[in-house]
C-alpha cells in the first residue's frame, strides 16, 4: 500500500509491525526449543526390527548355525584364569593395585597371542576387501550419542574425560561411524568396508553375575572391528557376508560355536537385526559371546548425517548440475572380527593339554614367530 | 601411685588426665597434618643429578654418538604429511571432526607399518631377555604422581577420567613402575626387565611451535617401552645397555640419528641422567626426538615403595629368620624402544622415492607380510 496515510493510521501500523517483530522473536525461540525437544524425542525411538527377528527375551533367540562340538577331555581341565596363573600369562593382582578390579597385564606368550590374533584377523579381513584402519580412542561425546550410545545415562558403559565433552570409545564402531559424518558420498564409492584395530574401554557399570573372574569382563581390551557403509537394498546381504566372515575366522581357529539370531529385546536401540556368536568355553562350562554383527540400517547414518547421491538413471553426463536424484541415507553395519580377551579364553581353555601346556592353533603360528605351544616356565 | 588420695586431689588428677587426652588428640591431628606437608615438600624435591651431566639448558646437551648421515636426495622431497596424503595413509580431517585436532586415523599400509614396527620391536627386545607385557592404560592418579608426573598441575600432560581418581597413561612407564609397588623383592630376582606395548595419551597442553602438522605431536599413539628394576650399583650400566639397544634398533632401520646426554634443565624431576635420540627427518628439515632413556635411580622406587632385600653375606642358610640385611630401594630405568608416529615420520621421509612411493626397510618386511614398498593406489 503505497498511498499516503493518515499519521495516526501510520503510527498504528508501525506499532503493529513492532509487535509482530517481537512476537516473531518469541515464536522463533519457541520453535528452536520445540525443535530440540522433538529431535530429542525422535532420537529416543529405537530402530525398526527385521521381520524375521524372533520376538521376546534372551530365550527367544534362535539358532542359525552350529559349528563343531565340545572337545572331550580325558583329564580334569582348568579355566583360563588358572591356566593363566600356572603359565604366568596374566597379572590381575598388580593391576588391581594400580588401576582397580577388571584390569590386567598380559605377560609372556599371552602378549604374543594378542599380537598374533590381531595381525591374523586384520590380514584375513583385508583379503576380503576391507580397508585397514587404526582409530582415535578419545572422541567427542556427540559422536558417541549419534551412534546410539548414552554417554551420560545411569549405568553408562562410557568413560568420560574430565574438563570437556570427550569420551573413551567402547568400540571402534564409534570412530568408524564418525569418519563420514555429515558427508554426501558418491553412490559409486559404496560399499565402504573398513577393518579397524583399537583398544576399547568400558565401565561395565551394573554388570553383575557369572564369570567375572579372569578375562571375561574387563574394562580395557583390544578388538578388531569390521564396519560397512552401503546402499539400503544391500544391507541384508552385507549382514550375511559379515557373519560368514566371522564364522570362517572362528572355524579356522578350530573353535566350537553357535550363531544366534538375537531376539527383539536384546537388540538395543540401533540394531535392525543382530547375530551373536557364542563359543564353547570348557573351563567356564558355558557358551560365551565372542562376537556380535549388527545391521543398523539408517539409524546411525541419520544421526551422523551420512548420505549418498544415487547416480541418476538418465543418460545425461553433466556433472554437478541439478540433474541428480535426492540424497538418501546409507545403511551401516558393524561386526566383531576378534575381541582379544574372549578369544584368549577360548584358545587357552580349548587347547589345554594334560601336562598343563596349551597348543597354539596352526593358523596363528606364523603370526607368533612360529610358536607351537605355551608351556611352563622354569624360574 | 597406688596410695589413697584425697577426693579433691584425685579430682584434680582426673581433670589433668582429661586435658592431656584432649591435648593429645589435637597434637595428633597436627602431627598428621605436618607429616603430610613434610611428605608433600619432600616429594617436590627432584632427583639428584649424575656428575657427568652437562649443566644448563637445551643447548648445553652434549653429543654422545652420531650414526649415519643425512641421505642426499636427487629430487624435491615431501614431508610425511604430504606423503601420507598422497599415499592415502592418514586421515587428520575426519579425526578432527570426530575427536579434535592432533588426532588421526592410520590407513592402509600405515596400519601394517604400525603393526610391523610394534611386532618387530617387541621381538627384538625380547631376544635381549626382556619379558613382554601389555598394560592397563587407565591407572589411579596416585600411581601417576609416584612416578614423578603431575596429574593435576596446570598444563598437565595427563588426561583425567571424570568421576574418580583415574587417569590415562602418557607412557607405559607408569603401569610398569606400578607392578611392584609396595613390594619387597628378592635380590636374586633382580634385574627385572620388561618390554611393554601400550597406547599412550597426552594432552599436549601448552605445546606450541614447530612441526605441529602431521604426526609429530599427537594426543594418542602406540609405543613400545623398556623398563628395568635393578640393584643401585647396576643402574649406570643398565642405562648404557638400554641406550645401546635403542641405537641398535634404529641402526637396523637404517636411520641417521644422534644420541644426546641431556643437560640438567631438561631432566625433569625423576631423572638422574637422560639420553635422548634425535633422528634426521628430511621432510621436516630437522632432527626430531624419537626416544628417551632415563635412569631414575631411587626417585620412583621411593615413592612407589619398591624395595629389595640384599642376600646376607653370612653363610647361615636359615631362611626367613632375622638374619637378613635391611631392605634397600631398587633403581628404576625406562627407555623408549619405539614411538610409532615418530618412527613413521622417519621411515616415510627417509625412504621416499622420486615416484612418490616409499620403500619398506628390509628388516621390517617379514613383519608386514613381505611388503616391499608403499605405492600409489588407483581408485
């Protein structure tokens, strides 16, 4: 309205304009606040679940695969903690003094076993087209959250660093998820397959119960982790590929194990579907989890902002112009190739001999300088 | 005085007794407070210094040994950060997003290089009679202090964990010193020689200046550390042994380096004498520290409470009776066998070729699956 206005009418409109401006500021603040709350609520919604996943608690998990059978021993056997003591492989007592319970030193051949397991696992997974990495073990807490973990929850598994917003990683999955944070990947670069070696730190707050002696549940351990970023339609098949790699690794070590399709209550927030491998630990007289393979579909990628641009099917070769399809979120998967302490338990307990020594599986020997057997040391 | 007392006199004595008791409590509190203060003051006194140590600042350090000479290049050379970029060996940018500056991912052959360096170093040092170990990387802050570090000082190098008195180690020297904390060792068990592989975490607060690009100064790295506990009269000769092991390792890698006898101002509180090795880094156009070997005499053992009982020279074979000599403090020494990022800098910069590839030193190849050269990857 560009005509001349009466002064009073003009003043009225100016007032109205001012009120609208102030009202706008308040509304914008409200909008920000509500958007944050909405984001927070949305983030607490767990992922969808694969239709084949059994519904229920731990007992509802179904068996996918069973490999080997429990070894029959002709002599009374020891658990790994006793073997470790007799063969001078661990020190829990000194570690309890300097660090607290659930910490340990590895000694002598156990060190060679850790290095051999890591080297072997990394080289085996590299053969299958995975890019090897080492990762930061201190990360921003926001990255931890975006992967689906709760750094500040009660009974959190996450150690926080004083004086800032940094945390220790509980698994390399976190820094691996973070690599392509807030990125748009080319479809042609997918899938991205990483294998990472890192140390992992877990508070194990609230962890009670069986098998707390020895290496079964510890605050710090070495792990080789596999991580895949792929197109949504491929995540089911990559989930198969990951579990097959794990089963192949554990078979080559001669372990007896079962693969479970975990029931819905065990999935945690990020997982669409989860396969766990439990290996037979004769000294502990039970099956113990040695790995986990999860398909997180787009749960993590939504939070981490990892997208890809599908190549448009039109034949136009114009790069970078507005001819491209809208971006989509990638799917992410993660799987344990080798969690060293659980593997040490399996190898010590399964390969123990009547004379108290432990045989090294053939496949590991080249990675341990040819060592065949761990035997008593004479002092 | 057991005779009968007058009631008033008795009352007086009872009063006096009460006053004495109360006075005693106050005095005992004062004693405790003063003992703590005395302990604190005493702890801040640095170690003695070896008479041969040059007096003064950095410039006063003297040259003990020079091995090799700078390689002459017939082409323009790159620094390790550029080589890492061109050969897809590191990612600093993603790490800056996920964790912050001075963090990094190692990729591809750099991972094999780290694993190869660690495996080779541990096996070489084991051949010289050192017991291999892995250590906790989270320790009580009291142990950090007893080793001579200041977890709570301004510009502290030490990361603290929230919610307790735990810290991250900046070197395996700390958990190694802690193994025999508050112990009395048999003289016959000395020397104790350990070689430990661990990750190390340093805040690098207050670290400014040159060479902050790339791997030279980072918050997290892998290190192989040597640690010796011995009788006091042997520490000088073990200091020689440690520096000779280091020089032998770096020579086998074909590095050009110099060994320095560090001047008094550079010793820090615990060291009686310190030898640093600085290797030639052609891309950085300077010598850079790759290791440090310190003789801490009894500085750490006094604080950690590590003693030994000298075997008595009398011919009496009575075990465990009061015939033993009084205990003495052991001497402790620590030396870097391999600090991985600095070694990666040296190897990349010294072994680069005109075509941009990097040759792997022969001695490492068996530990890297036979890999000869790091070359361009075609994508």
